């Protein structure tokens, strides 16, 4: 018996969730593969994604859409930078988290 696997189908928790970032005109950001929103305000968002922590900084940032089940977050506002905080930038990440959780 042959088995068909749909490459576009979403699967159970045992698989890695696809992570994409799409920016439209530096004013709208759509992010997939979001596991958790750690923190956010009008200047910075910290998201845990399937590919590591993602920091988004900007001005007048607002969460436009949040779909926890699908792992989708949409952010609008003026985007200044996107930075992945991973183990390779250890000291930088520790400094960021140190400031965040003081």
C-alpha cells in the first residue's frame, strides 16, 4: 500500500513548524512558526519561533493578528530591525535577557 503525504498539510506537534517572515513596505510584518509571544510593547516584540527567539524593534508597533493554534503573528508599525537571538551570540543574548528580566 502506498502512502500519500501532502507537503502543504500541517502536522501534529512532533514535527517542526515552518517559520517564515514576510515584510510589506516596512509597515506590516507577518510571521509564521511562532511558538509563544514572550513580551511586547509599542517599541519591541520578543517572539519564540521554531527557529529561535526573534526580537522586532520599531515605533508604534501593534499586534494586528494573533493565531496561537496556527502560530501566526501579524505586527503593524514602523519596523526598525529584526534580530534572531541564538546561542552563537551568547553574550549579546544574555545582555538582552538580563535587561528584560531585571
